[in-house]
C-alpha cells in the first residue's frame, strides 16, 4: 500500500526559511520586487485548487525555491506525482515531463504553463520511427529515454532515465538493445555494460554544446576544480570529467563530497539552485541555458493556476501502453 503525501507542503524549508524568504535570498532586489506578487499569488492559488508545483532541477531559482512543492529530476518527479493527494499538478518543466505525470496520474489534472516548452530529444523521434526500427531489428528490445513523447513511450518495451539507464538495459538480459533517442547517453550505457547498443542519432541541444576543450580550459583556469558531467554530453566531455551522473547523481556528488570548487557540466540553472544548498562550495558556471525550460516563468505558472490551462491530454490507448513502459522503469528505480 503506497503512502500518500498530504498537503500543505513546504511551509518552511529545512533551514527554517519560508519559501518567500528563500526565494528572496536568491534574487537581486529589483527582480524580487517583480517576483514577490506572483510567488504569493501562486501559493494562494495552490491552496484554493488543492494543487502542487513540480519543478525540474533546470528551473530558475525563483521557481525552484519560491513556489515548488517538489523538486528533482525526471525520475524523482515521476514517482512523486503518484504519491500526492493533490487534485492538480502544475509541471514546471518541459512537455514530455508533464505527459509522464499525466501517464502516471490519469485521474489528476496536469497543467503545463507553456505547451510550447518542448525538448530537442523528444522532438527527434516519433512513434512511427520506433515501429520502423522494430521492423528493421525484429525481436530486439527497445529502450526509450524518458525524454520522449507519450506516443514514443507507447511503442517501446521500457523507459529509462539518465540515472537508471544502465540498470534498465541490464535488466532486459539481452545481448543487443535499441536505445533511443539520445546517442550520447546510449554510448555511455554501452561503455558501462557488455550489451550491444543500437543508437538513434538524437542529442540534447544544451549538452551537445560542451566540448572536451571546454573542460580542459576550466581545469587550466581554476586549479583544483572537480568536473562533473551529465551523460547526455559528448564522449570527449565525459572522458575529461571526474564524475559522470544524472542530475540527481550530480547533486548527490556535490552534497556528499563538498569539493572546494566544482563545475557542473549541464544546464546552468541547476548550479544556481544547488549552490544555495551547499554553502562553501564554489561553483564555476558554464552557462548553457535550455530555451525550452526557460519558457516556464512565475507569471505563466500563476496564469496556469488562475485559468487551469493548459491541461495535458493523452489518447487513452496511447496512455495505457505508455504507462506499461513507465511502470517498468519505475519498478527498477535507480538514481
């Protein structure tokens, strides 16, 4: 029997600060003046609607610290979406993440504050592409990174995240798998397992911009810096990194190791958010922003709750088949 998470949530932070106080500490005074009214209104609307805000690690600090009830990576948020008694979920992230929440919570209203918040990976492949791959490689199991649309999830055997991709591939017990759509994550998985991985040539527009030369410059400019990278980065980047892991894994590395200086080779808002939680750690910030994530703003979250838009809807048959691949992923876990 699952434990249900009751509202209200996050009345105060672990350090005793209220969300408003924590948000104010993250913003310049001029930005705080503009944000304060939206933050207060969002908390009021959440109480009225019995709603929660799920915020991905790449959200800006005003959202991440100011209005989110839960924060995390795609796997963590997919799990939490099922465990709340909220009637409404506002997903501060990109569209495929909101779809995943709707797949796991079909009876809840799931809102995406900007339906145009997409993803270069999710948009690189369709359900028809997966069907063609199955025809070309009959009998080979298909693994889809969670950064895919519901229609793609419905066509595959199992989903994975960057945190559990290795465990998912190994769980299939096959000497050959199709892995889509991120070619770099797929190559990383292949390097960690004895499985032959058939790749789809997709990539993340944020992580694809980093290079091994970038990392060598960080080391030269900041002696003693530790570099941690997301496995969506190209192979020359991962070869230069001191640690490779998912967003949750990277955060855990910083909190556990407390390096004097660190570079997080990922979307740069994540470093802004983590920095507040690990005082004393100096963050060297390579700033590659995700334009899709940045479509989500406080004003749009407020408008979403005021108007109950835009609701995520998925065809029932597609949702049911996608749910099977997501449930198989959640059963494996990982970080």
